[in-house]
C-alpha cells in the first residue's frame, strides 16, 4: 500500500537535475555494466564507455517537462505537450530488456540504463516524509515544500541545480563538457518511439505510442535547460568563493546548518539511489516483467528509508 502511495508522488514527475541523475546512474550501474563511475562520468563521445548512460539519464525529464515550453503549442505543430507518462521506470526497463534480445547501431543498452536509472533516482530524492517515520528525500526541503503535487517548483529547480553543482564539485566532473539529451540523436528518438509502440502492444494498452518527431521536439527544448545547468555548475565550482556561495544557498533551501550534514545526507542519497538502480537492473536481467521491476523498486525504496539508509 505504501509503495502505491509513493508511486502517486513519483507520477507527479519530479526530478533531480541532470548531473545528479548521471552521478546516481553511473554509480548504480557499475556492477551491471562493469564501467567505473568516474569513467562513466568522463564519457564525452559515442565511443566512450558510459556515454549512452549519460545521454539517456535525463531523457525522462525532456519528455515530461516539454509541456513547459511557452513558445510551443499544438497549434504551431509542437507535439511535446502531454508526454509525462513516458517518465516511467517500467518503460525504461522495457527498453533495456529489448537490448538483451535485439541489436542496435548505437549504445541502446546504456541509453536505456540511463533512462530507467533516472526514475529510480527520483524514487529516492522525492521520498515523502509523510510515508515513513518522518524521513524524507533530500529534495523535500524546507523552502521547497513537501514532496507532493503542489511542490514549489521554482525553488525546487534552484535546489536541484545547486545539487548538480555540488555533485560536480565533489566528483570532479567537468560539467560544461557533459553530453546532453541530444547526444545520440535520431537513433535514440526512433528507439523510444518504436519501444513505445511495443510497450503499448505487450505491456500496457493505455500507454500511448509516441512519434520520434515528438521526442525530438522535447529534446530540442530540454537540451537548453541542461546546458544552463552545466554552465551554472561550472560557475559555482570554479573558485573557493563561488563554492562557499553554493553551500550557503543549499543550506538556505534545506534544513542543513553545517556542511557535514549536507555531505552525509548527499552521500546517503547517492548510495540509496545506486542500490535501487543496481537491484532493478539485476532483476531486469532475469526477464522479470518491467511492471514488477518497478513495483519491487518502490517497495525497496520504502525498505531502505525504513532502515535509515537514505536520510539522517
């Protein structure tokens, strides 16, 4: 029952920032892929191990938040308006399982891992304190609001961008050169589109197939937001004064009053997200139904928080 309630929060399409998702998924997929997290986070071209993971890890938000494009509307041919249902862990797992039986001309496996890992990371970051013994995910912060449908998005996005800069700083990530959701291009748009048709036919008939052209429009809108986050992270990590300003801003948005509290909480969130991602990938490899993989992950998130593993 608790897992079903948690799903209702996750379905509201919350999100970490792109660098946070890349950190979680590169860490959580290490055992499954054999790629070291630092190697994954350093990937900058299609031939680098981990590149597909980096590109795929923010695609769910590109699809979900395209509706906020003020210059796009169905009247002028804009299709990325009602696609938040694609922000789905089970859909990501379905794409991953396709790569276990089919061949693709790009790193579809890494891309699908990044896509699914994104949503599993959200399960951790937006865990509501209403669900379990007053524990909460890091993104349910003091000036952001409880993790529910009326969460305050403007301060939330500031905190997410701050945490991206924080993870770039603590992992020595050169943020300004990270790939964005357009990094693979047409092959990834076609992959999502064909997978959505198969998911509709094989898993959930209410899941509407999406056109590759709609995915591309989402990407073209969202990549600008990603690049802004990357440049902001570069700014906040390039000298001691800016790093101090970053920590002060994070402490404003959250309930932390010391850098050590932030460090501990952030480490717990990374470890929990990585644990969840690894467990889901291992279960997916057994050809377990994508819906079951998602449900098991929701249950595991509750268990991890209950054990005190994810938050102070």
